[in-house]
């Protein structure tokens, strides 16, 4: 069941996610597809290890953390681009 959920999550991410245009995937040691697969697996592992009653709040906390990190990352990229 976990493999199916991981596959579904990865596929939905590929279809629905809009990735930042400023990510140069060729500069990384991982492809966008590999990153999606790996992160989908981690998300499913994390959420299935938590009591069902707590999953929504943990998912929201994780999403909030990632949004904050992305905001900081985007600000750093913007600063780096404007300094050049």
C-alpha cells in the first residue's frame, strides 16, 4: 500500500507542482524526477508513522516549514542576483 501511495503522490506532484524557474537541475546530482520520488517516499513514511488523528496538523506544520524555507531561499536568490 505504501508503494502505491508513494507512486500516486509522486505522480500528482509531477502533474500539479509548479517548480521555480530558477532551479538549475543540471547543476545538481539528482534529477527533478528523482527528487520528487525520494521526497514522496519520505512524506508517505513520515505521515504513515504518525497517529491518524495527528496527521493533518503534522502535514500542515511540515508545509509551513517548507514555505518558510522556500521564502528564505527565494530571498537569498534574489539578493544574489541583484548583487551581481
